[in-house]
C-alpha cells in the first residue's frame, strides 16, 4: 500500500510539475505567435522594407501549406518516437532561428530577394507550428489528466496575449524616439527569444518517454485520403460548408492586407507596429470569452457576427484611406475588429465541422477541408496581392469587403447543427 501511495504521489508531483512547464512553454509559443505573426507582423515588415506587394498575399497561405505538409509528414514519426519532446523542441527552435535570421539580415537583403526570404520564413513558421503543435498535443495527453488540459490551453492563450500586449507596449515606449525599423524589428527579436526559451522548456518535462509503437505508413494515409475526397464531397452539408469556408477566407486572410495598408500609412512612425500588435492581441483577449459564450448558443450566429466584424474592419480601413484619417489609434481599431472576426470564423468552422462530420470519418472531413481550402487560399492570396501591386493597397480591402458580404449572406444557407436548434448544455 505504501508503494502504491508513493507511486500516486510521484505521478501527482510529475503532473503538477509538467503542468507548470507546459504552461510556460505554451505561453511562450503563443507570445511569439503574436509578435511574429504571419498575419500582421511579417506583412507589415514586408511592406515597410519596400518588397513587391504582389507576393504579400502568399505569406499566410505559405505558412498554412507548410503546417499541413509538416503535420502529414511528421504524424507517423511522432507516433513512433520514444521521446516526443524532441519534436516540440524542433518546432519552436526552427521558428526561432528563422525569425532571428530575418531580424538580422532583412535590412541588408536586396529588395527583389525579400519575397523569397519572407515566404521561406513563413513556410518554416508553418512547419514549426505543425510539428510542434502535434507533439505538444500528444505530450499533453500523456502527461496531464483530462480535467487539466482545457484549463492549460485557455490559460496559456490568455497569458500569451497579455504578455504580447506588455511587450509591444514596452517596445513602443523604449523606442519612441528611435528609428522606426529598429522599433519594428525588436518585436521579431523578442519573438525569437521567446521561442528559444520555449525550446528550453521542452527539455524540462519529466516522465514523457513513450514505448515504441508500430510504425505508421504515411503513404497509406495519403492514398486513403485521396480515396475519401469524392466520398466526403457527396454530402450536401459539406459542400455548403466548403463554399462558406471559401468565402470566409476574406476574413481569415484580411489582416495581411490591413497590415500592408497600415504600413503604407504608418511604417515611418516608431511604435506603430507595436500599437497594431497590442490592438490585435486585445481583440483576441476580448473575443475569447465573447465567442466562447456565443458559440454555445448558435454556431451560425457566431459565423454571422464574425463576418460583420470583418466587414466593419474593411469599411473602417476604407474610410481611413478615403477620408484621410491617418491616425495610428484609429487604425488600431481596424486590427481589433479584424482579430475579432478572424477568431470567430476560425474557431467556429472547426466546431461546426466536428459537430457535423460522422465520428468514424471525421479525420477525413478535416483533412479534405484543410487541403482544398488551403489550396484555394493560395489563389485568393495571390489575386489580392496582385491587385495591391497593380492597383494599390486599397483594392484588396475592397475585394475583402465584397467577399465578406457574400459570406455573411451565405451563412444561413448552412444546415443547422444541434447547437443552433437546441443550444449546448
């Protein structure tokens, strides 16, 4: 009996210790994702450095494709690895090194080479996120009891956003009178440093070594996925969902184009990027509890309100442009609304698909959706980027507004879920 009690005490001690380590690691990664965001920070710097805008719209799709590729490739490796924390460390370290290299060399790279550099960095960030998040979720399931996993994820998200606000505010104050590019690049350095610390945290976890399992065949999964594509699109609700998700790409890609639009107006002002990071982080902080409450009432309502927030961001950005209201605090409101819309749509589409898909085939619906829409996102991003390059930075915003209005109108063509008809208890 004493030996059993000692074992339970050891497991409890390890659980508390690993909770603290995972909370630290996850908070640092979330902090970095705010300060080195492919949606906001990278496009702003890309535009501020004078790179061709035609490729700006590909930054987020490049990150997404990198993430999808990494998850498909790394899943069987992680499943058979004895020490999964190495993959967590690899993911955060790869992202940290790429961001540090960007901060170190971006200012001296030829402007015509910058698109390739930024797309490479965005792809590496996506790969790092894909590998790191898979390993993190696996370690989370192996080290913490179910009732502590949710609290960990919500806590780290809130802390990451809060620390991002503090870091951006501090940077704006310290570099208030400095060169604008130095102020902007400091956020990248802080993001890279946070990822290095997250890598160190991964090595501190206890008791996470796993038994080697039967090796999974990645090619078998890919060929099976190819076979399942025509089966999933036979469902009418899924076809409608794909149309809605395509239209809502306007909300999910919008922040890139607000970022380059904001850079065209405010990149010479030290601390402007910090203000926009604070604004987007504030949108995520406010949106978390708001959408978390509403999503239990009606998924279609959250889709609708998220689209309204996204349309509001586009309208405000156009008013700022055409009414010559060039104020950093006013443009910060665009990022608050854009963050609210992005968070609502990205969370709601995941819940909707999980609720509607047959349980035994859910992974295929998720994979088909991500693959098809990820491919279409490249085309949409390239089209909007080309518009920005040829016609000017406000034209993508006009396109985003038109596409978002269509998405809002299409929301109620989606079949109802149980949440929409009965609510969730």
